[in-house]
């Protein structure tokens, strides 16, 4: 009975481990987008259009910052 409980726990832990490996660990397969003052911006090799993803992330964050700033100071 205890063995079944242990197997269930192990099954639940395996997807989390593989998820961490797939998303966070891309050291072997990475692509460099650009270097600026010794800072290197990298992305996983499987990511399509990584420059567009990073630029849109930066633009959306700037827009949100401006909106929040206007809401707070008005």
C-alpha cells in the first residue's frame, strides 16, 4: 500500500523535473541575439523570432509603466 503511494508521488514529480529542464536549462542549445557592453542576450534555439519576442516584451512593459505612472500621478 505504501509502495503505491510512493509511485504516485514519483509520477507527480517527474513532469515538474522535465518541465524545468525544458524551459530553464538551454545551455547546450542557445543562440546569441546580440552583445552590448559585455552583456549577452541569449534565447533557446527552438524559439522562432526571438528578437520579436524580446522587443515586444520590452515595449509592452514600457507601455504598462507609462500607463501606471499616469494613473498614480493623476
